[in-house]
């Protein structure tokens, strides 16, 4: 019952790179990573974290100069209690959210590590490229196409080093290859990115 209420709550959070579809992909990927490594995880907490981890990037929650993860943590208790989420699991949801970004270090809790890796993987491979290109001119990260290509290159080089679980590293190798192939072909077709 609480899942349906939470899904209803997050319906307005749409965005070309983060939002409901990203939430669902990260949840499903976190579950898959846990299963591949035979890790015992709390699916309810992963689900709640998946659908709330980026709410700090959306109105009315976003706060200029404050990391969206911190904003999500500040607001998730109230939201979760309003949808009848089990109160005793809210601490775990906050822990998962706090370490979800690729630049953050997750705690040693299984849920936090698998969720961090799932969120990082969603910035890699074909889906990662698609997400970055979808925000060109819309977000500070990518004011133009050239900056987006440099971000894809940066993510290709750096994000594999931010993965913690063995299953994510294996998946990351495949996604890294997809990014390398894209960048190589784009370089060939744009005079080494000069003609973008």
C-alpha cells in the first residue's frame, strides 16, 4: 500500500535525465546487483530510497547551494511517514541516500553499496550517454554539446573507479566499452571533437 502512495507522490518528478524512469532503473539495478552477489538486502528500503534519492533536485525541495542528497535526507522522513512506510526502516533509507552519488562514499551496508553502484552505473554506458545528451543546455553540467562530450569522457575514465561491488564492476566494464566505442566513432566523425 505504501509503495502505491509513494509512486503517486513522485509522479510529478519528471526530467530527461533523472526522475521516475531513473528511479525505477536504479531500483531494479540495485536489486539485480544484490542478487548477483547473493547479498541480503531490504527491498523496501531500496525502493523508498530509489524513489526519493533525487527529490532534492526538484521543486519545491531544491535549495540553491545545497547538495540534493542532503535535501532529500532532510525531507524523506516526513514523506515516508505520510505514505505509511515502516518507521523503523527510515534510518536505512537515509543511509542509502547519503552515499548514492558517484562522488560520495557509501557506508558498508549492503543496501548502500549496491544502490551507490546502481546509481553510478546509470551514468555509464548507452543509458549514461543518453542521459547526459538529454540535458544539454538544460543543466549546469552540460551548457553545450562539447561540454557534454567531455563529461561522457570524464565519466568513462573516472566512474569505473567509483564502483564497489564485484557485480557492478563487471557490468561497468561492459558500459565502459559502450562509452569508448561511442567516443571513438564520434571523434572520427568530428575531426577529434573539433567539429562539434
